[in-house]
RNA sequence: GCACCCAUCGUCUAGCCCGGCCUAGGACACUGCCUUUUCACGGCGGCGACUGGGGUUCGAAUCCCCAUGGGUGUACCA
């Protein structure tokens, strides 16, 4: 039997970081098992669902590289993949339950039920449906409906306990009487979540349901419905929940919780995925940095964590830097070019210069945009106020270095050179060492302070050949 | 209230199922030092945890019970 898994978001907002994680786990499991990964849109909440959000979420999923095998935009053999287009299916399935006695019409008004709930709560009882409409026969109900009365369809919850085996939680038991008769079809004919999910998962031949722990209690209702249809339920894996620093379920108020924001902030999708993957799952070899697409059969349902994970982006930043460093130089150059201000001198340089430049700075970046601040060491005429720099400037040896280098640079400039080379730099430092008799810290810090006006930075042999000679000439005389 | 789930460094986690190799390992963060051609890189260190109490056992982070704490759910939301 081929594994079939699904990610079923509600198009009521942007793709949430927790949703992205669930989608990824499903995607990875399908890939590991050679199965299919399906995208289903759960838009039964007519008020809050919007087509725009569906499109945006699919766009974000694509950005992450989590491409589905079946879905509303790509089709498949088990469609439609939008719950709003499956009305006839829910109708047929709920009719089946009505016929075999597992469900019944309920004519109680919302006010009536609300009042009863309040009383139950006040008496510290569970506010379960009292079964008032249970005695209404199918024929009577049909007559009332024909006469214009509105009704919901309620599922007759069996009075027995349920148990199932969860891939993450192990043996889970729900004692008898946890839920009363619940609504499966609303008065407007739209199915309620727990019913639609079962109908869809069953008819789409879903074999494994991988989702977050918040759905664990829902499993009871779903198990009941599967039983009423005599359908074997899929296997379940309830991973941990993503929570905020306040240990509450992650939501908008915890800051950047939607995927599109990370795209805007220039995070690498593979880094976001890598981080998310580690929040609730661990790599068999305890690796921290990896491309989730290379996981293959290493991904399994046995390494999920049970306890909720606090979402903290500090580690994500680190991981982003690691992924960025492993990108081809050419790619980094292109990406970096996009975030450096258009008027920056960087853009006037030739290809080889840019590559060399990116190569020097790439190890220091967490994000592409970090490059801008590093570029200063190549173009800036600022003078550091770092005590170490000030000290280097105050040595009596430093003016002698400046005098010599100034002459050399002016000479090179007069010859029409645009840049000095690493060899030039070697010659200079040998001269300072041999002729000026300056060595050690005085030599290197002295040269650095004169050429960059900074106390720290990348090695001179890397940055000086990249610094335009006019900049060098100006700096010398500052 | 009731039901279910969970509990290892500040954070993510390994170890737990199949007790001894755990004076509990790794990563982020924080921090010290080294590299004296110098880094937000790298290397070497430091800080830092088995929620508490009982029990089983020669031996428990690992098994059992209780307590405590936290979370989720309890809708004609998903």
C-alpha cells in the first residue's frame, strides 16, 4: 500500500510557521516512504476563508520547496481538493450515517442549546447534548425539513471508550463519555471540521495523519466516525506543539509567525526548514545543519519529541548563516547584489572583483544584507575610535610607515593602477620590515591602521587588493 | 470543572522503549583563551539540566505510583 499523507490548511490567513512545519513533516514522510503528499484546502469556515489566502499559502509552500503531488492547483485522482467543492460528498456520506442510524437531525435552536450549556456549566457538569431530538424519526424529520424547519445533523456518539496507537504518543486512551452527540453538518449544509476530515481522509485514501498535538483530542471524534463507516482509520502521529516564550501556543502576538515574513526578511528557505525540522524532531546522527531534501529514508516517525518546543529565532539566524556560507560564490554574489543599495560602489566593480569580495566576507554573514556593513572596510573613509586603533596610531613607528606607503601608493596611482596587488603588499611589508626595521605588532597593526583606519578586520592581503587605490590614497593622508 | 498530553542545561535536543558504558553527550546563546597576517570564521575551554517525593532493584535520567508544574482540548472554528 502506498503511503498517502496530506497537509490541510485553512485559508484564513498567511501560512503559519507551525503549519509549514507540519507540511514539511508530511512531505518528508511521503518522500521517505516513496508515497504521495497531498494538499487539501479546508475552507469550510465560510466567514473566514478567502481564496487570496489559499493562493498566498501555496506560494509560500512553493517558496519552501514543499511541492505537493496532488492539490487544488495541480489536480489528482482524488479531487476536488477544496472542501468547499466537496459538498455533494459530505451530503452523501452524512446521508449514509442518517440511514444506518449513526446520526440524526437536530432541531434545537442555538439559544436553547446555549442556555442548557450555561446551566450545565453552572452545575459543573459537562455541557454535552442531552439527546432531545434523538427520538425524532427520520420520517418526522424529513417532514419538518420539507416544511421549512432548519436542522443540523448530529452524530450519535457511542458510549464506549476508544484507544489507538499513536506513532509519537504510544498507546492513547479516551474513556467513555468524553464527548456527547456532536454536530457533523451545520444548518447551512456545510460539514463541521471533524466530519469533513474523516470523509476526506477516507475518500482520499490517506494512510498517515501527521499533525500537531492540538489535534489529539479531535482524534476521538474522528475514530468514532471511522467506526460508523466501518473504515479502518489511518495511522496517527501527533507531533509536539510549537509554543512561544510564554509557553502558550504560538500565535501572531509572538512576533514573526508567518512564513511570508521570513521570505521578506531574506531568510533562506532551506535554513528555515532546517530549523523547523529540528523543533520537535532529531536527526539520527545528531546533525544540526542539513538540507531536509537530502534526508531521504533517514526521516521517520520514531524520532519525534513529545514535549512542546519553544520557538526562538536565535538559532535560526545561526543556521541561516551556515546555509548561506555553503551556497556557491556566484549565487551569493547575485543575492548580495540585490540587497546592496543601488548607488553603492559595489555595483560598479567587475565580476572577478565581486566574487573575490564575496569570498572574503561570506564567512561573516548571517544574512545577505549583512554584507553592506562589511563593505565599509573597502570603501569607508571613517576613522575608528577603537582604543586599539588609537594606540597603533600613536606609536612612533606608524608615521614612518605612513610616509613610505603614501609614496608607494602615489607612485602606483601615477602609473595608472586601479588596485594594488597582494604582491605589492608583500613587497611593502618586506620593505617596512627590512629597511624601516619595524616588525611584529608595530608592523602589522601599523600597516592596518594606516591603510584602513581600523583596528580589526579581515586579513590585509584579502582586503587591500580589493580597495580602490583612490580610497587608499585618501586614507593615507587622513 | 472534566478529559487527554507532556516534564533533561536559558533555548533546541541525545540518552529513556531493551536499568549499569551517564562524574548525563551535542548545538544555539553567553563567556574565557589561542591563533600576534588580526575576524561575527576556526581551535581549545568555561557556565549550565535529569521538577519533587516515594517505590522496585545490588544499581534508576531510564521501570511503577503519587504530588507539583505546564500545555491542549472541551463550538453549527479548524
